[in-house]
C-alpha cells in the first residue's frame, strides 16, 4: 500500500481526502476548510470505509481519493496514533 496524507473537511463529519505522499496537495484542501488528519500507510489502521482499490483509481484519475467514514476511531482518537487523533475535535 502506498502512503497517504489524510485531510478532513471541518464542516462535514467523516468526509476525508487521502493524497499520496509523493503528490502535491490539491488547492481545494487549502483555505482553512480542511484540516490535516495524519498519515496513512502500511503500518496504520485504516478507516473502516477506506477502500484501497478505489483509492488507487481515484488517485490515477484525480490525484486524490475522497471518501466518507463512520469509523469513530478517527474522531475519538486511538492509542499510538496521536497525530491523527489530535487533529480531530
């Protein structure tokens, strides 16, 4: 699995954007509406709704992968992954 930087839309709970580490962050993620949510890689516990195959397709066509998760671990924090937990309210 490739490594992704994860971003979260502040106004919509669970809406996330994964951008491969090797790619530029899309301009729409700026402007204060999105917040950095940490790094996803082979050692991370992925959100339940993260689909690696869909991510590869999305990245191939768009350069990023948008998905929505209901995985509460990404809103309440998880032991050992403080950089993700700290960026979610």
